[in-house]
C-alpha cells in the first residue's frame, strides 16, 4: 500500500511539473544517463563522487527527482558538461546561449526546484496524515477489543427498615448480575 501511495505521489508530481511547463526532468535524466555511460561510469560511481547514493542517481535518470542545486557544478564537472547543457537536457552547440536564453533557463530551473521543494512538503504531509489515520484506526481497534467484554464488579451494601441488601453486582455490556 505504501508503494502504491508513493507511486501515485510520483505520478501526481510528474503531471504537475509537465503541466507547469518547467524544466523537463525526464529529458534531463536521460541526458545524465547518456553522458554518464559515455564516461563509462556506473550510477554508484557517479553518486560516490558527488556524495550521494547510486539510488539517487537512478532517480535523477528516471526523471523522478533532480540533483540538488548545490551540486550542479560538481555534477557537470564530473560529467564534462556545462550547467546550461545539464539544465537543457542536451548538448549545446558551439554557439553560446543568449542572455535571454540563460535567463529563461535559470528562471525555469529555479521554478522547478521550488515546485520540487513544495512537493516534498506535500509528500510529507500526505505521509503523516496517512500515518495518523492508520494509528487512529489501530488504537480504536485495540480499545474496542480490550473493552468489549470487560466486566465491572461493584460491592453493594444497602439497608432500610424493610430489607438488608449486601453483595456484589457484576456488570458487563450485555447484562448485570447480583451475586
């Protein structure tokens, strides 16, 4: 169930990013994969050189997530590409990018990272809400099971001029008995 929920969240995030018209994580991921293979590096080797796991690199290459913005220069240096090429998801021609192209790409990238950052918070909120719901259900079931056939015993003593009553009353949810 957790895996299904995780896949649903990933699908929603991909749809959100595609609809927003920002950087194409799939294209960037395929580009990272292609260049990594050209350099004869494994995912683990690339991850190790950047201080992340091979699984993180795998997520980048599948377009599920993006490398942290703080490691873009180091990633590009390791792969022998420019940041512009990485963010564009393709090799750039010898013709340098115009100022407008760089600005557009920068704005798009910052927007994507902001959306990914917000998406992480949404993911955490969904996970915590689900966890809270599951815990509530579990504790409710435990309470019901523990209190379903609980029997309460009361000692009773009562007197008046006509009668004297002394004994125990046993009471559960179904019936009461005087002992």
